C-alpha cells in the first residue's frame, strides 16, 4: 500500500514538474518585496445560543435542572440564560481548577491589520538605532460587543456539575464552584494604535 | 515506505540549494533563550460608549451587587482625567514589554540598593512577562520632578500614560456608590511576573513585582453632575488627591519563598507566601537561608509624597491647596515572612 502511494506521489511530482519552472534572475528577485499584509474585518459569535454541553432549563432553580441542563443567569434573575464556553486549568497536581466560564457573545470589528514594517526612524530617536523589521498588528479603531460575557471562578473539578440537583438528574453535591466575578459587555470600545512585535535578544 | 525515500531525497536535494551552513560551537554558545518584545504604538483605549457590568459580587444577604464600569480610558499623559484623550506610544524599541522564556540562573532582579541579584532558582525554565525595564545607567525620572522615586526608569516622559476608570456600585434600589479613579503620568517600569513549575510541590509557582509610579492619583466618591456633586467645590470636597506616589510591591522570592497561587481540591482560592525556612533540617541551613533571604529578597515600598483630602490643584501635577493635608506617608522595606489568604463561601 505504501509503495503504491509512493509511486503515485512520484507521478504527481513528475506531472507538476512539466510546467517548466524557470529560476528567477537576481534582478527579478530584488524587485520582489513583502508588501500588503492582511486587512481583516468581521463579526463572530461564540455560544450565543448556548453550547453543545448544556441546554437551557425552564427555571433558574438549579434543583429542578435535569441531566444536560444549565442556566448561567445572573444571581437573583428569574429568567434562565444559555451558558457559554468553559475553560478550566489546573496548575497543581492535587489542586483545584481555575475556570473561565460562560464565555459568549457577539464581537465585531473593522480593520484589524497584520503586516511587517521596517523601523529605522522615529520613536523619539530610538528608531534609527533599532533598524529592524517588526510585525505590526493594527488594532481596529472600534470593537463592538453585544451580550459579551465571561466569569472567573475557582472550582474543585474541571467539568461543571450540578451541585444542587438530585443524583437521578446528574447532580453531584460534592461539586464546589466559587465565582470570583463575572462581567457583561455591551456597546463599542474605541481601541486604536499598533502592537509591534519583534524578537528580543 | 522504501519507495518514499527517493522522493524525500529528491526534496532534500532541492532545498539543499539554499546552502544552510552549520553553526559552529562559538556561535551556538551565543544563542540564549530569548523572547518577544512588544511596543504599543499610538495606543488609545476608550470604553466610554459601552456598558460593562461586573456581577457575582454579593452583599450580606447574598444578593448580587452589580458594578457598572464607566469612563474607562487609556491615553497619553496630559489628558486632564480623560477629557482630552490622545494616543500614546508606550514601551521603547530598546526597552519593550517582553515575553521571555529563560533559565532561572539567567534572570536578575533589581534590589533597592541598585544591585542586580538572582532571585529565581537554578535549573528551572521560567516564563517571564516583563514591563519596560529599569536601568543601571542612563535612566529617566520615574516621576517627573520627584527624585525620591528614582531616576532609573527606561520610559521617558512621552511614554507615560494617563488612565482611569469609574465603578458604580448599585448597592440598593435608588442608591449608587461611586469610586472614580484617575491616574496621571503612570509608568510601571521594572514590573514583572515569572512563572515556573516546582517539581517538589507538583504545582506552578512564581514571583511578581508590581511597580507603579504615578505623578497624580485622584479618587473621587461621586459622579460628576449628580446630586451634591455638581460644582467644582462639591466635586473637590469628595476627592482624595495623591501627588508623587509610587509603590514597589514584591510578591515572592523564587529561591526560598515562591508565590503560590492555588486552588484547593475543595474549590477555594489560596494565595500563599510560604515560610522561607520551611523544610530546612539543620540550624546551619536555616541560618544560611535566612541571611540569603534578608539580603536579597525584594522589599515592598509604598510612598505618597503628598496626601490631601479635598482642596484643588492650582495646575496639573501640583500638590493641592485647601482641604486637609495629611503630608507625606511612607511604608518602606516591608518583607513578608509568611502570608496565607484563603477564600471561603459565605
């Protein structure tokens, strides 16, 4: 099987080689310079309608949730809400977990740029001595958020369990999660400028 | 598999034309674990048009106390508390923000007496996030016109930033408590966070230094334009003014007292600075560890050259007149022998 695959690859290689590639002359090469870069604008939505892990229950009372149900509504609210993405990290062999929970929302931006640039002047006199290439991330002038949210928490297990539910409903009374804080973001944030990245030695 | 080999050989011949030359030993020895530098060019952040709410902080009855984040901005110095925002370039090409991966024995920290000392243990790979560095020679004033904060910052006057944020605590229906913070001419040179794995503890440990140099810092307890907070005099009466203030907060001494940020196995947060002598079995070892710790562990300093409640500044950056002047306040040379803070569910 492998030898046949090798034969096929060789054939393909031969087929492409027939296009007769000519080497570029030195002066043609010297005309080529890295130009342009990338300009991105877009909108993306994360877990706006909930993720695959949990579906939205009918009530905010955790004791009534069945297997696969979870609401991430703010404490005190009576309207259930979908839950976003969950990211859990454990930094100690026998310890608990740091959790970024309920990450969701719609983000849109216009004009995120990525390109390289030579810096050999400016920067209040620092540029001339620097004289190197940098990678330039141009921030979009405005980032719009709609129902963006996340929560920072600590927990004794990486995966979420319903500590208030009955065992029959997938509950686990030993599960402990403490939300340190959570945040919600709506509206637009002005974010302008460039982030210049370069190797340091 | 054998028939793939000619193909690979063919490909390697094609690429060999680029003529790679092997590094000799002398060149190899110059290669060190280095990282990436970051410079923020013409940066401006303004979240004035957005609604940011922080939840899950509860009162004594377990009810959520929403905190609205308002008037968040970051821009060039001289912004007049965010009223006149301009972009700022912070971090210098020669002294940038950096993300490094280095050996513990190669990292150095600046001691208060100006000596650079090793604080991280040997034979560990350390991930380090640093702010623009402090310099041994040729530095700039960390706070303009205040020599007490030192002249070893790499950031120049134009690279300092103004930033501010206002928190509105919706304590109860109809009552909102406000904390409005505005910082002028901020530099954070010499701050760093270092993280590595401690195999004996089987966890991630670290050490951190947070340096804050600010020409002015103002904390106001009301929102401009609201009841009893409309005139300049009413606003000033609810303001705490700090002038020429700096803090060097040192958390952890990697060799014997690393900073431990734990989550316990029952899901509670623990911040710990262990006893540097823990685990030393003999008196000689305890003595040598203690003298090493006292000689080299970075200290925490908090200095406020002028603290004033109420009153008004005659011009930007000048200590206010009027109100109550609490003069100069300092905490110097604070060293943590042991610290352990644990969260508990209420």
